[in-house]
C-alpha cells in the first residue's frame, strides 16, 4: 500500500559516539522524492547522523523512522531488510577490486535476496545505463576513472530501487567537472522519485544545485526550511 508518510522522520533524537554526545534534540523530516544537503565542519556529526539512519550506529535516545523502519532498538536480523530500502554511497567507493564491475553489483543483489539470474542480469544492465555506464560490466574497478567508479557505486546503490539515497561526501575525491556530472546523475535519480540526503563539504555544489540544507553545528541540526543561516565557505 502506498504511504504518504515522510521517508525520514527524526523526533527528539540524540546521537552518541561512545559516551560523547555528538548531536542532541534533532527534529526533521525528509519527504518522499525530496533532495536535502547535509553540511557542517569535519567532526560536527554528519557521518554519525548518516550512520544512525542506516543503523550502523545505535540510537539510544529519541525516535527515528526511515523507509518505514523504526531505528531505535532495531534487531540485527532486521538491518538487511532496512538496507534494501536505502541506497548508501560512500566517499571511498568500497568496491571489490578483485572482481569485475558486474560482479560487484551481483554480489549486492545476492546479499539482498535476488535469486533469478535473468532478472539480476536485466537489472544490472538497467542501473549501469542509468548512470551512463553501459559498457563497463566486464571491466575491473582499477580500469575506471574515479568518476566512473563513483558512478558504479551509485548504480550499486540503485539496485534495489531504494526509497532514499544516503550519500556521504560522494564528490569529495573528485574534481569539479566530474563532481558536476555526478550531481546531475543524483538530480535525475531524484526527479524519478528517490529522495536524496547528501553530506557535502562543497559550498560550490550547493550554489550550483540549490536545495534544502541541514547543517550540523555545535551539537544541533539546523534546517534551512525553518531558519535562515549563512553558508559562506566550503566546510
């Protein structure tokens, strides 16, 4: 059944790293199909917030719902089900260098319960075409440029048609021209109905591709939809 609930709901959540409070009293929602930036200085809590959303960091205080899953107290056995509804994109690619691009994607499909090899093959071709990489299935990651590797990572994140993409500095290691190309892919994905939450240090990208901004600052999360704040430089 179709639900009109936001894809992310965060209510009075606090995020801890060991015994240290990283962020407190966080409240925000992300609607289906919305594009949101996450900014803040290094160490301000951006990665901790993303890790909490995909249940890599346990939530001890407050409530978080993402893609229909309650995060607080989520059982380890339920985390794979949650991750099928999310696309997670890391700055450092995390591709297996000892297998082809196609095998990298098939690995994720098998790990998330795909069984039918014809459907897997068709979906693999589809997501590679979606990121503009129709002909790299048989190549090894080291044969690709950094921008191409990041496109493979995006394709891998799209395999299960996620409700939201969580991207942690996806253009952090790429030059500006390549970054623009990656951003255009994210925009196309977003236009097709997938929400995107992207952590970035690049003020330049935000200026070129404006959208709502969540800013981690002094233990709080500020929301440009609710308050005005300055973005004056790269973080």
